[in-house]
C-alpha cells in the first residue's frame, strides 16, 4: 500500500488523526518563546522597529506576525508532509535541484543567526542579572549559559515543554506588569497617540511598513528552529492551527508591550532609554514590586530564545554525526556525549560573541540578517509556493 503523508508512519490504514490541543499550543508557544527574546521583553526591539514610526505601531506588529504566521505555517506543513525534521534535510527537500546552492547558503545564514541571536540573549540575560543581583557580568553570562546548555542537550521534546511553561510564566508576568500601567496611565497613551497623529502618521506609513517587513523577514530565519517540531502534527494541515494561535499570541503580547511603552512615550527621557519596558515600570505604578518582575521576564525571554536556537543547531549537527543507536537515544530525550559536546561548543561560542556588547549586536546585526534572508528564504519560498501551487503539485 502506498504510504500516505497525511498520517503517522504505520497508520496508513486509519483515518487521519487530530493533533492534541496540548501539542497545538506547545508548538505555538515554541514560536512565541523563540520570538520573545530579551529585546522583546526589554521593549528595545519594539521601540526600534515599530514605536519610532508613530501611530502605525498599533497596527504593524499584527501585520508583521501575520506575515510570519503564513510562512511558518508553510514550513510546519512542508516538514510534516515530507517528514523532514532537521533543517538540512528539510532544505535539501525544499530547494530540490537548487539545494546544493541554497541549502549551503542557508547554512551560512543560520550560522550568522546562531552567532548573533543567542549571543544577544546571553548579553541581555547577563546584563539584566548583573543589574538585579550585582554579580559580575561574566559570571552572570556563565550562569545563563549553563542553564541553556542543560536544557538544550535533552532534545526537542524538553525544549517544547520548557517553552510552554516559560511562555505561560512570561505571558502572566507581562500581563501583570503592563495592564496596571496601561489602566492607570491611559491618559499617557492618549497623549502619545495624539502626539503621533500630529507628527503625521500617514507620512511615515511607508517607512513603518518597511520596518515591519524587516522585522518579519529577520524572524523568518526561525524556520530552522521550527522544522523539528513539524513532527508533532498528526497531519500536515494541523500546522495551520498552531500558526494561527501563534499569530494571535505574538500579536496580542506585542501590542500589550507597545501600549505599555506608550504610557511614557512623550517623556523627554524616553528617547535615551535602552530598556524602554524598564523605564515604563520605573515611571509607572508599583515600581518596587514590578521592577524585579520585568527584570526576570527579560532574563526568561533571553533564555528561551537561546535554548530554541541552540537546540536546533544541536539537532542539525547531531543528525550528521550520530550513529543510528545514538540517534535513537537522542530522539528519546537521552543526552549522549556528542550532544553534550555540540551544545557546549555552541554555548561557548555564543558566550564569547556576547562580550562585544548588547547594543552593538542589536543595532547592527538584525537588519543585516534580514537582508541576507530575502534571497535565501523569502524569494525562494514565494517561488516555491507559486511553482508547486502551495506544495500540492
């Protein structure tokens, strides 16, 4: 009997299964926890890519996440349909006869991402932990690195479980921090919107849209992280549920942080703040209580991003060098020596890069990655969708 791509292997005589809700949520939370890094939690990314463009900051986060949801759905769906769950196998299948060129270009792109995104996470987490505890910065980044190393070596399933738990904690924390400030300082939000409108919202629409495009395009590099989770779906089309849920979660939380920052947007000191969310808390209600909470959120956001990135790289390298017996152990969530060594090397490299400084990494590297992703991911995906009729031909 011909193997059906709509069922798990071995289930070809059965009707298509339905993916459990826990896995649908779990994969959506993997997206959120990967997206929600230190830059998100601190408000720095949202201020740079959205809020600085005025009134459109209330719309563009939703647009950027819809853009991402569409491409991530295609990624999840393709990975499950063709049963390719590490990004090299996925790319070799996806790019087809052009794989010798584009798979290797993607490897280069992802190496750049792996050097920058987790390094930013290390730097953000370390700097925040240093500010909260007074522990030396190098030791703080080491503590962050040890935690990331431990989680990453236990494989995809643990990453998904950790992502779900941390995402729930992060969402609860953001709600606790932002909502009181938004409610109490609603006049500040109205004043900010009035000032943004007076500054000429329509004139900045093009720039706002382009900035949202760059933000979403940089995020497309996360397909390397997500393909391994395609295996979670009972059938390819179930990926749509996680994509829609992820779009909602990410959009709502982005808008929540945007509104929180708008409470202090008109403050003359706002433009000089490197951590806008912390400034919001310091100028808002319950400063003594909420300051440590937002600090913890920034650290958790940094850790979840780095864990997902490192775990994806470990799986990619492990697939290439593990024996069948070793692969069986890692698939069961049992770390082996090779997995530990790969994780350690990734963490050491990211730790070293983090020492260049958080501001330098954020201000220069993210847009550079977006420009690299346009010819390597964006354009090939669009062509693939058209030529294969959304992977049905």
